[in-house]
C-alpha cells in the first residue's frame, strides 16, 4: 500500500517504528497547511508562523513513538500548534519587556534635552507587550 493510501495513524506508526522518512514527509505534506494557518491565526506574523510550523513537526518527530494508536493526528497537531504559538508569544512579550526595561534604564543614565526623543522606541516595545 502506498504512503498516500495510509491513514495518519498508520503513517505515524510507520515513522515511529521504522523511521520511515516517506511516511513523515506524507504527514507533513498533509498537515503543513493546517499547522501554518493555525499558527498564523495565533501569532499574526508569517515568519513566526513558519518557525512554529517547523517546531511543531519537530515535536511530532520526537514524540511519534509515545503517541497512542487512538491519537487523532490532526487534532494533536492543532493542539500542539496552539501551545507552541502561545509559548512563542509569551517569549516575545518577555523579550520586549526586557528590552524596554533595558532601554528605560539606559535612558535614565543619559540626560536628554528632548523628553520625546525616545518615544518611538518605547512605543514599539510597549506594543509587543500587548500582543
């Protein structure tokens, strides 16, 4: 039976048991659109959605052997995409907050004759914290 004829569970089992690259490629081919679109809806940035898509399939490759035969692969991928997207957004917010804090601390040490000189940088950093 060709890879295109197997269901997702059989493909996942084949990859987990035999390391079948063709089985994994078929899973990626079938579900990359779902994962990418779900990530894009969550994060709103195409580049970040691509990174999340890659991360989700890396997680699938790593956990393939521990997923049960009753696992609905598309549901598992969607749920994992949501968790990965949320984790990514939290990381972005933390990074932006650290950058803002660092920027404000360095601005405190410099005296500026123009109090609005750093407004654009602060506004950009604050916008990331409200994603």
